[in-house]
C-alpha cells in the first residue's frame, strides 16, 4: 500500500453516467480504498457548449447510490480559471507558449485521437496580436513513463502530436492544462483511468515538467466496448447505468474490470470483497530486502 495516496474521478457533465464511466469510477475508488487513501470527485465543467444542465448533480447523486462519495469537497473546474491563468503566465514567461490562428482544418485537437496529424508548427515564429488559441511549445525528445497496467510507454510528443492547444481561441481552457493544474493542486498521487488516455499522458508529463509539479503514478485500464467494438461513450449513445439495480450494475462493472463475480448479497459486502481482490491484483506487497543486503546497503 502507498502512503498518502490521493486518487480522483473526473467526469465531464455532458450527460448521464454510462457503464464505461461507472467502471472508471469504481476502479479509481477501489485503488484508493485498497491503498487506504483518499478518493476525490472533480467535475470537468470547462466546456459549456457541450455540457447539459443538471448533469453534474445527477452524476454526483448517482455515484453516491453506488457508494462512491468524495472524501473531500468536490472541485469544479469552472471555478479554477484564476489558477489556469497563473499557469499560462508561468509557461509564457518561460517562452513555452505561442499564439495560433490556424484554421480548424490545420489544427490538431487535444483529444486522444492518435490518428490525427501532428501540428506542423505553422505559427511558432509568428507574433500574433489578434485573437488566437494558445499552444504549448513542445521540447524535442522522448517522454516515457511506467504504467501500472500497460508497462513502459514512451512517445516523442514533438513528432506524434506537435505543439498542442492549452487555451482555445474562444477562451475556453483545454483539458490538458486543466487536468495538470488541478492534479497538482489536489495533490493527486495516482491516476486510474481508461486506456484511451494513455496517449495523452506524455503531453501531461511535458506540462508537469514545464510547471515544476509532480508526476502521479498512472494505471490505464482496458476500455469497455459495445457489441460493435466501439468504446462506450456519450458520443456513441451508451445507455446510462440503472440506478434501480445498484448491485447488478456494480457486479457488471466488476466483470468489465476482469474479475469473477463476487456473489455478494449487499453493496457493502461487494465493496469489501472487491477491495480485497483489487489489493491482491494491483497492490502487491513491497518486498523487503534480506538482512545481509540491508546491512550491505547501510555500510559499516
């Protein structure tokens, strides 16, 4: 188990929680509980055009029905603009940002779409004074990290993605900057999420290094897919979870995480079984060095 563990689940309020969302929430909650740590809910409400009124409250209430409640007050990213401005100013002072007014057809989004062409650096040397998006100036080199599920993952952000947007031309904050600033603010030590965001992680590490904040541990889990093999999402109109069948939905999420049915008769019994099983799989005990080795390490 890890001392001072702090994890989080950060849904966007664009619609109801679906099966894939519940799997991600349950996995992050279990990892926190298995490590005797804190689990936080953060609402990623930084894209008003895509958000649905009342969705955040519905998500929080539904998570509560499944026994997944935040250990600290819920953080809403819509209240964090001052912090994002500060981070942007820090990056600008270090020469790590520039304006970009490229048309949409020549811009890469900040999503996990690995098939999009890298940004070609069109505006890198321009001094734009008109309204423009803000890009992070990516340094050359390869960034790698050890994922708890996927192993070593390395990427040249410069070659694979290019300079990426951290503030949109409409003034809205990009996910990449907001998630890094808020993970640091909340002291997040561990991020548990879907494997669709594995490709995003080197971008976030690049920002963490530029801002001088810690890099959490990461655990990227296989995605939940529909019968056609598509990732369950609001875009594919995934059905919301059934609030009237709490235990059945938890068991389904548990199976989606690759475990055998718990056979529990109550939510409380399910949680205890799941925490114990999760700890055995994902929180192996730290191996102690034998006494001679300890003496040798310590020296005379």
